[in-house]
């Protein structure tokens, strides 16, 4: 009877997490929680405190286990233990460097795409001088609003709303561009402007993908945090097993680790409260150019 109950509970639990598709294949449920996104929602000091306190707790637990073994006259070889701890902390340093390299490259790409996007907007705006008056007037208004929306993106609390407006402007700009087919104008000039608009839309998609899609994968975050936990435990175990009370060094490792992780999270997230933000200067330069009278 107990086995029957256990089997029923297990079956009920698993059916809540798995379901079958119409073809009979097992479909795994989507996981909404993302480690990088969660860490990015925390404030800078809150994230730093969480990492440092968690690391100290793990080190203390390792030191307690190691000290119990020391009191029971079970002492590991100092050289072997130091080698093992050094290897784990070395791997942790490698993972931190690798993860930082990923985020810094992405941040550099974001800044580069802003410059290219500003250049594309400026080219489109200047080439409106080659268009009939009707399209020129309307398109210049649209480009002015377009760059204003981009400049306000970093301070906007609703990124989805901003992206929706940009995509609406793409449609309006393209409709005006398509209307040039009905105008009597040089086909080469029409082609030049059309290509410029295509480049503008393509760069928007590239920037959106790099900024919002290309994030540190959860598999890297999970391995990094797991390796950090192992390293902190091993470091604490070494302190306890050798009966060494080193308060300053015990705090130094968690603080250094917390600083690097906060830096990586700052680079990886796109939330407005973070300190690392892409440059606005290229867009501001183009906006100043738009404010001047251009024939």
C-alpha cells in the first residue's frame, strides 16, 4: 500500500512537470528563471553584499568541517591540500577571466553598433536632400523622432514600449521610401536612399540582438557559481584543517570575488540603473546636425 501511494505521488508530480505533445513526444516545460537576468535585477550593493555574505558562509562551513577533523587528529597533507585549493581557485580565476572577456567583447560591440547606427541615420537624413519635397519633409520628421527615441532609450523605464515605437517608425520610413517608386526621379538616387534605409533597419536588428539576446548563458553562470562555492569551501576547509585563523584573508577572497562578479553583471545587463552604458555621443552629434538647416 505504501509503495502504491509513493508511486501515485511520483506520477502526479512528474505529470505536472512533463506533458505530451499531440505526436506523443515528451515536452519539457519552459524555464522562465534566468540566473543572469535575476542578478541584473539586484542593486549593485545588494548583489555585492549577497555574494560576499554567501561566500563567507560557505568558507565558515568549510572551516568548521576542517576544524572538526583537526580536533579528531585527522590532518591532511599541507602540500597536497594547498595544491588542491590553489588549483580550484585557479580554475575559478580562469572562469572569471573568461566570463569577463565575453561581457567586455559584447559591451564593445554594443558601442560599435551605436556608432554605425548613428552613421546610418546621418546618411539617410542627408540623402533626403535628393528626394522630392513631399517625402523629404516627412522623412526628416521621422528620422528626427527616430534618433530622439534612441537617445531616450537608456533612461526609459519601458524598453519594450521604446522598441515597439522604433519598429513602428521603421514601417513609416519604409512606406515613404516605397512611395518613391511613383515619383519621377533618378533611379540611381532612389537606389542610394533605399540601400541606406535597408542598412538602417539591419543595424537596428543587429543592435537589438547584441543588447538583448546575446547574454551570458545560464550554463556558464551555473558552472561559475558552483565552482566558486567549491573554491570557497575548499579554502575554508584548508583554514580549519590547519587550525589557521586568518580573518583578513578570509574576508579578502569573498570581497575580491564579489567585486569581479558585480563588474561582470554590470557589463552584461542592459538595465538603466547600471553604471556601464553605451555611448550616446555619436547619436547626439547626428541630432545636432539635424537641427541645422540643410537644403
